[in-house]
C-alpha cells in the first residue's frame, strides 16, 4: 500500500508519541489524543484530521474522534515505515 508523505509522517510521529510509548505502538491499548497530537507535528489540527481520515479509509487507523490508534494493519505498516 502506498502512503503519502503526510501519512508516513503521522504514523512515524504516532510511534514516537509520549502517550503511545507508555504501552508501545504494537499494544492494543495504545492511543493518543487528536487534540494534542498535532502539536508534535508541523501541521494544523484540520490538516491532521484529514490525514487521519485518509488513514482510516485505508484501514490503518481507528478513531473515535477524540483519540486514535493503529489497527493491526496499521501496526504492520508502522513496522515498515519505522
């Protein structure tokens, strides 16, 4: 599956996120808050929402609107991106 540069950036930043590191990105309980995650990146909250939406459509990310996490497919992609 081909990822855009922004999608790769979000997955890489997710893996390095402080909240995610508590469990490790491969743990099913790993997630991070959308509202604070964009601060780790050089992108607006609106742009991040668009990238997350794209990753959801590709089946790589799950979100409830407030937080997001990698799906099992997303975890496999993160291993490749990392």
